């Protein structure tokens, strides 16, 4: 793809997102329908962008809602570009298709509810301790160990006379571990395993893997289920380590005072991909945040943001990269290039 064609595709993608929002907000505006029709007919690039935007909308809920009374038809399908179905028909979106669009908005909202509740129900069954949106919880154990769960987090605990074991199923937690040589202390996620004696550290589970940051003491980190197969990483105060789902390892360092700043209501980002920062902000927002552009999600974010106002924090992050935040429904924020 040439630079010109890439720019045209990106422009059409931004316009398609705008059209979806405007058509949902004012579906009976005939002038808007006419202008949408002209835009769609103007270029195959626009038609492809519209189709891609529809697919993105469906990602809100991948499990289709079906109506047996309608021959198992999918009501969530928003209108397709005419060229994909009736090449050259010249018909603009009809009132019937706009009813489909309005119905799609309703179904998307219902699907969003399911998308939010389904993982929540799974965690309710499996977790010993969990937190909801914007909820922080302190867990104190008989040996003096303190675990602070960040919002949207879930944890299982196995405490006995011979072991202290935690499994962070979701979210983020800060561990202040009391020293006890007779009982090893271990914390695992799907992507890493940390073993300590007595120390303080932060552990964050995100879509790309897991990141651990050591506030004080020493920490040994390895991949779960494979101790000894690779050289464990030994961390000292201020060290950070990210283990990705594809096996990548990224080391860093930050001031120990900035580690677990979320406990004081601050999100500190230092060259973190936007998708990771948005994932953390999402734990403080009672809904869902959707990044429509993978390229946008890879851009680095640096700054300190107020977790008491996650929407404004999201807008500040978006503005820094020339992006825009739109509220699609009361439960959905969409981040896209402006």
C-alpha cells in the first residue's frame, strides 16, 4: 500500500466512525441519510471502511443474540455497504435499514452488558477476593502481610502452615509481604511467577501479559510452570519487568515512590502503550472503553493522571496523540483518531 492510499484508508476509517455515531444519534434525519449515501457511493475505500467499522462495533459483543421467532436471524447486523450486497443498486439506506441500525444500537447495548457481566460472573465463581469498578480493598493476613487490591481485580489465596500462595486472576495488586522463612511466599499470574521472602511490590495483569514493579527488597521472577527452564530475573528496588504473552521480556526502572501510585489515586505512565494505560483506566470507569485503531493502541503514553476522573484522564491521553473520545452509549467510550 502506498503512502497516499494508506492516508486515504485512514481518513475513510475516521469518517466511517463519525457516520456510525451520527446515524445512531439522529437516525431519522433525511439530510444526514442523503449525505451518508453520497459518501458511501463516493469510493470503494469508503465502503470498505464502513464494513470495517461495522465489524469493530460487533466486537463489543462477539456472541450473537438470536431471535428464534425470526428464523435465528442476527438482528445485530447494521446495514452493509450496498456494493457488498447489490452492486450498483443506487439505493440509499431505507427506513427499514435505519430501523435495523437503531435496533443494532439497542442490541449493542445489551451485548455490552453481557460482555461486562460474563467475565465478572466467572471471577465471582473462582476468586476468593475481588473488587468492582473504582473499588480498592485492603486484605490483611495473620502474619502481617498486606495485599491491596486495585479496582477490577480478582485474587485467589492459599494460606497454610507451609505456604503462602496467591494467584492474581485479573487486575492489579500491591503486596507488602511479611518475612517468614518457614513459609515461602509466591504470587502467580498466567504469565509470571514471583517468589519473595519479605518485600513490597506491585503486580499488574493486562492484555499484553503482566508487569511487576519492585518498591523495596528483592524479588525473583520466572514464568509459571517452567522454573529452571529459563534464567529467573532478579529485581531490586525500582526495577520493573514485563513478561508478554508471546515470550517477550522488557525491563525498566522507575522511582520507587511512583510504584503503586494508584493507591493515592494517580495513574503514572512512563512510555507505556496506550492500550495498557486505557486498560488500567477502564478499571475506574463503569462501562467499556474501546480503542478502534490498533496503531493508536501502540503509541507511548507518559504522564500522571487523576483516577478520580477517568473520562477526563482518557481525553487528556487522547488529545496528546491527536485522538478523540466519543460517548457512544452511557456505557461505551470510543477512542479514535480525530
